């Protein structure tokens, strides 16, 4: 007997379709992206946030891809929708405290930071767009840490 196979879901299903469209359109407009790319980036930001919100204690730190980060920033501007996103049982709100390089935290190289994040998103059951999760993350000047206790703080606190 083989184990059941669970098909990954699109993280866009975590928000109302009309809100997903509005958010991804804002990402497209603000960052001069075509609709398809903005929708992919928005979906991946939701997958990252959902995975971070459910991350068990002791699990590896999750890091944001530089390609996906703009959608997270746009999502936070919809404060009520952002708060509502995390009001699920067992989820904690993923806060944002941008890394400015002056916090004294030490981060892994992008090549070390991104693969565990991608693996965690897949393990959480979400689709991954590999092209958006390349080893492009500036851990010295962008959003890098999911902020769970024991992770590098204060720089890049996302939890």
C-alpha cells in the first residue's frame, strides 16, 4: 500500500478572489510588472506568510525571496485584510521589522537561506514557483527572518 499523495494548493486560495486580484494588481502597478508575474509573486508571498504563521517551534528560520518580497510589502498596506489573514487557529501574525543592516544579526548566505524556505512551503502543502525562489535575497538589507523566537533578531524580524 502506498502513501496518499496530496496535491499542492495555490496560496491564492487563502484570500477571497476579489482581494487577490486587487492585491496582485497593486503589485503589478507599483512594481511595473505584468499581471501574470504579479499574480505569481502575490501567490508566493501568501504561501510564505502562511507557512511562517504555522511554523513549529524549533523549525529552521524562513527567509523571504527578493523576488517575492514586494507582494508582502503591498499586502501589509491593506492592514485589516492583513490582520484577518492571520486569524486562523494555530497561526501567529507575521510582523515586519525590516533589516537595515545595523541590527548586528548574522544571516546565512542566500544559497543557504532559500532552500529550507522552499522546502517548508512545499511541506506546508503550497505550490512553489521555483523561478521566484532563486538564491536572490539580500540578508543584509531586506526582509530576511520570520521572527520566531530563537531566530536572528532584531534585524529582519518577521514574526
